[in-house]
């Protein structure tokens, strides 16, 4: 039991966070899930002090043709990042077992 204590604790913590998220999203009546980018953009554009014409990006932004492509690119970015992090942790664990 002592050998798998950290793994069991991790699984319980992940399950608890999932339960809390599902409970809070089902309890609230206005449960439209919006990302922080869209909420921040709505607040900034609603501010009377902001002049939209003067705000120009330094590097022109590429806009995907549809939301599905944007979601796919985000998922691909997350998968590549996860593989990099997993490779680093795997390398560290291999070095610890070797030496």
C-alpha cells in the first residue's frame, strides 16, 4: 500500500477536482462556459476609455477559417506540449533509475 500511496492520492485529487467542477457547473443557472479571452475582450470593448481604432497588434494575427480548426490547433498544441513534458519526466525518471 505504501508503494502506491502517491498514485492513489493523485487519483483521488483528480476525481475530487472533477466532481467539484461538475457540481459547480450544474448548480449555476447561467452556466455558459466562456474562456477568459472572450470575457476579457468583452470587458475591454465595453469600456468607454478604450478606442478600438488605436489598438493594433505588433505582429499581424492569423485567424483560422472556423472554430473547429482553432480547436484542433489548440488540441494539437496541447498534445505536443504534453509529449514534451512527458519526455522530460521520462528522461529524469530513467536517469534516477540508472544512477
